């Protein structure tokens, strides 16, 4: 997938979905608004992720975008048209729910970042389990430049990058390039734009080759233990690992390793 420069028609759906070989690609489709997270787009993302959560045929989710930008954050025009605290409470709760759903679903979520990712768009990159960016992509939590501290983006950002680096991004609103984002730990890999899909497909294929049970178990465990103290995390991880050992795929995987053969997963 390249980054098309055409502008979507006003009646075009804000989110597109395409399923191929176990990969569900969700494409933000508001290029004329730099894929800002409007109420309608957030609702579509929430509904689609909830459907994917129950769809065992989907092994990996890729979040991509049409147009020159990946995502410019919240739709500021829509926000200014509704200057009520009740509206803002509802909007940010909707966004937070979507971000949490992305971490809750059993399938790993990969951000395909071909261009600009700012404010809640940067939050989306940080929320995804994995992220691959094109060399020209840029990232910022830029709300501070407009008198609005990126409070909700800070939650995801501070769980990906170090405290000092997160604070610098949040307090200055300055952009960082893809290479710096990788150094910070915000993204996993940086590639040329024309290699972006190849890199993501290779990453997705590597995950799909693994046991679906092990991947889902691991994702759930990873996010739960990371919020715990170390002793509690070890207790929880040990229990999860013991339960995982009782799964048929674990037995098959170990037997295949011992027998030097490719495992045949019961759950794919």
C-alpha cells in the first residue's frame, strides 16, 4: 500500500477494512482532514475492533491511513464546534476506550506510519503493540503549541519512551523524525516508504506462524503484568505460564522442537 494523495469524497466511510491471509488492515480514510480522529472515525474504529476481537480468522491487525498524513490527532474543528465540558468528557472517554480496546484484543496491532503522527495520532502509534514507520514520518505531541497539553496521549507515550524523553515531547511539542522515534522506543522499525508494506507483511507473517493461543495469552499477560510491582508480576506470570503449558499448542510446540520438525498448531 502506498500513500495515495487523492482526497476522499465527503460521503466516503471514515474507516476502511480489508482482510487478507489473516491480516485485517484498517485504513483511516479522512485524508482531507489528515485523518483526524472525529467522533465518527473513533466510533468506526471501536466497532471494528470489537468485531475483530471475536474473529478468530484475524491473526494480526494493521492500522494504516490514506493521504499524506497518518493521523493528526483529534478533530479540532469538531471539538471547537461543541464547546461543552460534557461533550469533551464524552469524546475523550470514547478515544480512551478505543485505545484500551486496541491493547485488549487478542490480535497484535501494528501501526503502519507513512507520514505525520501528531497528538492523539502519536498516541495511536504508541498504543499499537508494534509500529513500523517510513523514513519520512514525523511524530509530535503538539497540543502544547495550541494551549492544550496532550494529557491522554501522555498515557501511551510515557509507557513507551523514557520519562525525560516523554516530558520533552510533551512540554515542547517539537517534532521528532522516524529515526529518533525508533531510538526513543516509540516505533520498532524504520524503512523506505516503498518497503513499508513488505516490512509489515514480514512482521505479520512471523506472528501468524506462531500459535494463536500463545500470542493471545502473551498479549493479555504483557499488558497486565507491566502495571504490577515486580513480585506480583512474577507471581502472575508464573501462573499464566503454568496454564499456558497445559494448552495443546504448548505440548505440540515443545514436541516439535525436540523432534526437530515444524509444529502443527491446533489453533491458528
